C-alpha cells in the first residue's frame, strides 16, 4: 500500500517533469480511498517544497453538482498553489506550461487572517477574507486524455495548472459572491456562463469547507493565502493563440492570453 | 400549394386544447417566412376570441440553442394577456402539453420601437426591467421540431410571469440567476447567456417585428430570452427564480 502510494506519486511527478502524461493512478490505490489519494498528493507537495517552490495558496475543485455527478462523488477536493503558477494579467501564456489545458472562471479570495481551527464558521471565513478578485484558472492533467476519477485528480494536485488574478480587488459587502453573474469568452465567443451559486451554493461555503479541511490536514489557511474557490460555470478547452476573458458581475474582468505557436 | 391558414388553425387548436400534434414534415414543412405567416394567423384567431396583444418573446437567444437547432438567427413569438400568469400564482398542468420553465429578463416598453436601432435607442425606449419566467410548451410531440415548426407554433410560448419592475438604470448584462424547483437550485446561469447582453435581444426584437409591419408598442413586454436551459414542470412543483439586482419571481403548479 505505502509502496503503491509512493509509486503513484512518482508517476505523477515524473509526468509533470517530463511533460509526458501518465496512465491513471487509481488502480494503484484501494478503491474509493480518497485519503490514500491525498497521501499521494502530499508526497509531491513535500517534494516541491523541498525543491524550493513557494506555497501561496490552495485551489478547490469539483465544486459543481454536474462535475461531482460526472465523477461520482459528493464532495469537492483541493490542491496546492505555488508562486510559479501565478501568471500576471497581460503576460502571454505558453500553452506547453500546462498539460492538456482547460480554463475556468472563478472567484479568488485573498485571506487576511489565520484560519487555524477545525471549528470554523461562515462568519470566521467572511471575516478573514481580505479581498476578492475575478480569476481564470488554467487547469491541466498529468493523466493522459483527462481520464480521471476522483482518486486521480486528488493525487494529481486537483488537476491544478496556472492562474491569473484580476486587478479589481473588492471587499466582502462590495459584491455578491452567491448571485454574481459570470460569462467567459474565448476570442469573443461565449464559452461558459454561470453564477456564484454554481460553486457549492456559494464560493464562501466552498472556502469554509477548504479552511476546515486544511486546518485538519495541518496546512491551515493563513494571511496572504490565495484561494481559488471553484468554477462558476463549465470549463472550456484552450489552444495556442486563444484569448480568454472572464467577467464576474461586481468583480470586473480578467484575461488569459495564450501565445501563438 | 400549402394551406397556411389551415396550419394556423391546427397550431391554434393544439395550443387551445393542450394537445400534441405531429411536426409539419416533407411537403407540409414551412419556410421561415411561411412559418411566421402561420404564427400571425394563429394569433389573430386568439385575438378574435377576445385576447389582447401584450408584447413579444424572443427565442433561441443562446449560442447553445442556436447550434442545437442549427440556426444563426433568433426567433420571436407573440404574447397575449391570456398567457400571463400572476406572480406567485399557480397554473394547471392540464392547460399544457409538456411545459418547461426558463428564467428570463423582461423589458417594459415606454416608447415605440421598430426597425434597425442602436443599443442606445433601444434602451431609451425602455421604461423598466424585471425578472421573468417563461413557460414554454411546444405543441409538437416529444418537443421535437424543425425551425419552421417552432416559429409557426408561436416559438413555443405559452405563458409568462413577471416580477417587480425597476428603472433600467443598472448594468444588467451579466446578472447571476438561480432557478429553483421546490427550493432547490435546478439551473444556474447569467443574463449574459442572452446574446451576451439582453439589450441585443431587444434590438433584434425591434428589427424582426418591423419585417412583419409591427412596432414594439408602449406598455408592451419584451421577454428577452432564456438565461439557462429550460426545466420541465411537474404537478405540485413550486418554481422560483432569483436574479441578481432584480429580485425574485415565482409561481406554482397546482396539479
């Protein structure tokens, strides 16, 4: 079992390093054992931290009812965000930086206070949020052809890739996290439409889930952490040359421009 | 020669008696122009029965639906006072064939509007904006139809509910919308799904009614189009839609 966890971690780490996707790792783990999948993720988290990558936040995945149904789960998952995943707005993205890239529009919360308790409430989370911005997450999968089930994506750092943060920070009370409309356009064509409620009912609820789980897992959210709280609509594939813009009502817009080949 | 007047009787009777009919296929199928002629004649029959014209509805306003039906233009239908359902009121399944509901944005016209107009001219003619629900009900068996069929069938329009009106002085291009059935969310979307911005649908409405010699009249309602996929209605269901900055609108299905 421990051997297989290590083996799954090695496969994913090697895929990331080589840029060649690997086979699904779920067969290496006991069926339905999400904890084992997080153990795989944690091996690589420690590996990256030892290698000097800076941990700057977390992402929440599987926050929509339809995606949960697709993977046969009833809970979201999380992954680590590192400083090198942050793309400055306006910076062209080389598509080769993410394997099999897709984009999602999300609300990013920047945490202003430590959330180090397993008995957190919505009030704690809203009080600890410093500000929110519109964000585009470029997700990717180290597993060939996105052939993922819950264990694969959890083990693969929740299929994280890169992210771009918008530049119109808003505090709680200045926007509506639950009812804000979202539209994402690719080269002017709408590719995803949704609203805050599509993310576990509210991105604040998703963040509360994350904060509790991270406190329990020993990597609590703290001041300065970025939380990508989950997609507000369906994800869309991207190709070299694409320009993606997401607008979230009350939070302005954010762009991700992919370099032409 | 196709008998369009006869077809108008067929679709009107189907709507009046809530009876499913087969598609108009083969030599009986309509061109889009013929279909609008059938629609005009079928609505004329409703007006002859004493109903009053109160506005228009726009359809196929999302990219997804245009691709689904294989068209690149929106469609429209005519609203009468008989289609209006009181906000918070109830409907009976017996009055419909296989009804679905979709959340929309409604415009109330304050000045006449017709022909090719700019977004600015369109908005200048709008007195108020409100959240709305449209009850769509294709009279064709299994909700299956070609473009000509749906246009002839008044673009599937059969009922509508309008919430509280407010001044159109807000940015309503990307308002989040949650459609709930029995208190649970069943569709989540944004007004941006309506051609990217509902005002574009109003501009299209002005252009399209002008082709048939009509004008969007003061006091008329323009339903701009669905903001999410439609949700099937069932007896006993309570439907509610919540729209950012516009509030809620709802109704229930009695039996």
